[in-house]
């Protein structure tokens, strides 16, 4: 008996009980479509996250100052140490010019920004002229501040779109003078819209000013050269290990650290951040997929139940087939194939529904959706496996039946 | 040792079938010996519980004896696996049942084709051609597409006979073939059996009706697991 014949017999058996077959498939349909939707959302979210993180900048490496572990005394948190200076940044830029495309310190302070009767509380970022290159952030109106202005601690700033919209609702901000804290600053330019960042923050809610001005004027620091963080942009991410090593060596030398001393800084690249974040989203995906798998398990048990009923119902047919020459293996194959067909037809319907559902969820809720061919193929194979696994026991029972008992069954 | 003699199509020796029901084992067959030659038309008779159905089941390779020997066409079949017995049934035996046992919602022609699905001897078109010929042979040439529900009892039984002949088996087993039929249909079916017997097909039939048994040439009478009468003259009486 060839496979096509068994296939035909199984198809006919399913078709004869259309309603029952459809209800049996329902469990698999929901299970598979849930798997497809969950994977589409999960994969979409992590792909989106990676894209958002890369939006934060171009081959970015961050260096934080870190307090050296003193035996006693108060320890600050990350970036609270006093070891890193803007001069360190300039030295890296100068000596590792073959690796580093752009360099900027980053200092930040939260302050009130005032123009006439409007005011707004926002983050003031102190940075260098190369900051827009690192962040991949272009100026949309006016100009960014110059190196000259940076050296002179000029009271010059550039506004993010959110800040501009809030304190200049009806007016071009370029050329106006605003107050940051109680210091007057001239608005030299306006950055283009950057959107929501990888951590969900509004990246446009910011004012950019020379770090020299922020440190000396706004923060009135006694050690104006000290900075919380340095941001670098590399020519290529392939050189990340080499760059980390050379930056580390240079900083250790500049900070006069002995051979046994710990680093008083920490170098972090975007790849690390993105792998941590996608790890979180992968965990969520695995959890949700486990829930979907349980619903598939329930669907599989439904198939097993119906197949057991089907074997009892068709016991005379089984007896007859055996009497005219069906071997136990023939009967086993027939019922397993029937069960596999139930589950794979359900699986295909589930895949179609799942893809449609994921797409419409994406449209309605604006979620990022990514449907991978691999997850579709895996879902299909899984549905076939469910059919085989849960169909085996009923089919095995059918194949063990005694033809005489079957033929006499009333 | 003497070589096994192959003269008989069916040869059973000292066949026993013991059922362990409760504490007392019951012997459905208690040492039956019998031989049937090719071309014979045999009726097995007896009251219910006499062991005639058990004998037919064992002869039909649907059941295995507890002890004894059964040579079918010179081959020992008493102790074979389920799969081997299935293949023997498929190739050497045809079955006709009291309640026809056709596949429901399946056309007559596909019912007739069924034994070759498991044998795979013929290709698709050759199988269909042979099934059509067999339906014509049993007088149902134009009914190939009818399902069992669209056929009368007599017609269904004729489809079943055509199915039994599909793989050209040397022996046909019939278990009360007219038990569910009216007199007219019964006569038609028995005439068909007589024709087939005339063509050289061996027929072994179980029945409890004397007028049906009268079509057979040889009568076996069973009682309490024993073969008590073997009448080769074809006479019925004092049973």
C-alpha cells in the first residue's frame, strides 16, 4: 500500500467528519497562530531595539570615570569618579586618530530654560563640536557652535526640537537669547528631530552647549576639566577590541596607574548594551512562546482524544481492512497519517491566521512586527510533530486490535 | 520422515482452540482434523457454540489455534505473526461476511479495489479495470459509482464477493453470507457461489440454514468442538 493511498484514505476520513475535524483542529490553529504572533512581536521588538540603539550613534564607545576602590570613605555611583578629564578625550583624539573618528565629553545638568513668559525644565548637555557626528544628529537651522566658542566658554547653545517647541511656540529661536538657570545664552541653532531613544526617552528634550561653558558657567565647577563621560565614534566596529585596548593603555598611562591598580574608568560599547537589551526581549519571547507551546499541547491532547474516538467508531472498518490484508503497520500508518494531516492542516491555517493577526496587530497598535520564514517553518514542523506524537497512541491501539473482535463489534 | 504431501489445499490436524474463561478452560475446538481439496464447495454447519465460527476464523487465518497444525497450500500457517497472517489473508483468501462489511460512503468500485491497495500488485488503471470486470462478473456492471447506502442488501453482498475475488485467491470463506438477505437475494447469491465453484474456486461457508447448505457439495457438522459428521455425498438430513 503506497503512501498516496494512505494519504487519500486519511483525507477522506477527515473530510467525512468536517465539523468534528474543524473543531479538533481549532486547538492547533490557535496554538500555532499564537506562536506565530508571539514570535513576530518578539522578533520585531528586538529588531526594533537593535535599530534604535544603533540610532543612538555611529560605532559609539563610551568611557565613564569610575571611582577607585578606596578602603574607606563614601563611594559614588557610575560616572561619579573624578578621574576622567576632557584632556583625556583630546589625548585619545590626538594619539588614536587612526581609530577614532570623533570625540566629545558629555556632561549633563538639569536646569530651567526661560524665554520671555515661557519656561521649560530640560537636560543641558555639555559637549564638543564633534558631538553631532557621534550621535548622528544633524543641525536643521542655524549652526552648531564652533571650536573657537568652545575654547572661549561662549554662552552659546543649540536647542532640541522639544525644547524649541515649548519655549518658542510661534517664533524662530535662532538668534534669540534665552536664560539657562540665571545665565543668558544665545541660541545659535536648532537640531533636527531625533525621536524616541532606545530606552524610551525623548532625545529632542535637550539643549546642547560647549562642555567648557557647562562645566565653568552652569556647574561652576572647581575642576572644570573633569567630565563624567567621554563619547567616541570609531571608524569601524571591527576595530573595537583594538580600540578598547589602546584607549585603556593610554588612560592608564595618563592617570599614572601602577601595574597592580584597578582601572579608574570603564569602556562600554553599543554592542554590549544591545546584547543586554535583546537578551531581555529574548527572555520575554521564550516565556510567551512557552505559553503558546502549552496551548499546542492542549490542542495535541484534543487530537489524541478525537483519534481515540475515531478508532472506536471505525472499529469495523479496521477489522475489515485487517481481514482483507492490512498489516498492523498499515493500520498504524493510516491513523498516524490521519492525525498528522489534522494537525498540519490546522497548522497551516494557524500560520495564515497568525501572520494576518500579527500584521493587523502591528497596524492597529503600531508595534514593530517581524515574521521570519524560519519561525513559520518551525511552527509548521512543530504542528506535524504534535500530530505524530499525539496520534501515535490511538494508532498503536488500532493496530493492536484483533480482526475477529473488530468484525463482531456492535 | 515422509515428505509433506501437498495434495490437499487445506489440511488441519488435531486442531485445538482453548479459551481460558474464568477458572475452567473452554475448548472451542477439541482436536479437529480435516482436509479440503481445491475446487470443493464445503458448508460447515452446527448449532451456535458448536465451534463452527472458531473453525472458520482459524481456517481464514483470522485467529490462531492453541495447538495443532494447519497447512494451507502446503505451508504451515498455525503459528505466524499478525503481519504474516495479514499477507496470507490478502493473497490466498477471500472473505464474505454476513453483514457485507463494505466501507461506508465509498463507491462500489473502490470497495472492490481495496484488497489490491494492500497488495499493490496492479497499477492504478489495471486495478480499476479488474474491479470493473469483477463488478460485471457479479452482475453489477453499471453500479460502480454507487455507495453501499445506494445498493440493496443482495447487491452489497455481490460487491463484497467481487472484492473477495480481487486478488484471485484460491479459497473463499463465507460466514453466513445470506443471513441478512431475503429469499430472492439469497438464491441469487448462492447461484453466484455455485458458478464460482464451477470455475474451480474453493468455497468454505458457515451456515445454519439447511436450504443454503444444500448448495454445497460437502457438509461438515460441528458439535461441542468436535467434527461429528463429514458428508461428502452432499446429502442433508438427520442433522
